[in-house]
């Protein structure tokens, strides 16, 4: 299992405001136990970079804010590794996050994580298909 504690700590120190940094770091910590064993931080950076890019100029504000956050996570994480990541490997993490069996749709935070991960998984899949 990948240890994303250093990333969560870096997010808490670097992301602003703190009201945004703490929940983001907590989510990263929560999701870390669901990352497949052979997926690296570099792979996750590749995934966050892909989902940080807008595919439509007229996106809703929450979606554009999520993209900004993903870009910030990628930038902060990039300071922690020099490896090159694989989007195909990143896809495995997003698939796992979109299908966490212990998460409940009745818990608003868990439901949001499942829904967001599924949405981002679709974007990663579209990018992988476009690159073929």
C-alpha cells in the first residue's frame, strides 16, 4: 500500500486556505488505503494532472474548482517524486476509489467521493482512448 501521509502533510502546509487544505488532505489519507499496491505516487500525479484539465469552457463552478484542486494536488505531489507516472496505472486507483465497497451512498461525504471518482475515471478513460 502506498503511504500518502507525506502528501497529506504537504497539502496541509501548502494549500490555501486551511479550510480547504484540511478536508483535501483528509480525503487523500482516507483514499490511500484503497490505492492498488503497484500504483505509485507518480501514477497518481499523472491522473490528477489529467482530471485537472478542463474539457469544456462552460463547466459548472464546482467542477472547475475541483479541477483547480486536482491541479494543486498534482503540483504539491510533484515535489515528492521524480518518477514518471502511467495513466493506465492511475486508472486502477480511480477505479478502486469509484468502487469502494465499504462506502455508503447514504453518507454524503462518501457518496461525493464515489461520484467524483467515477466522473474522473470517465475522464481518464476518455484520455486513454484518445491516446490510442
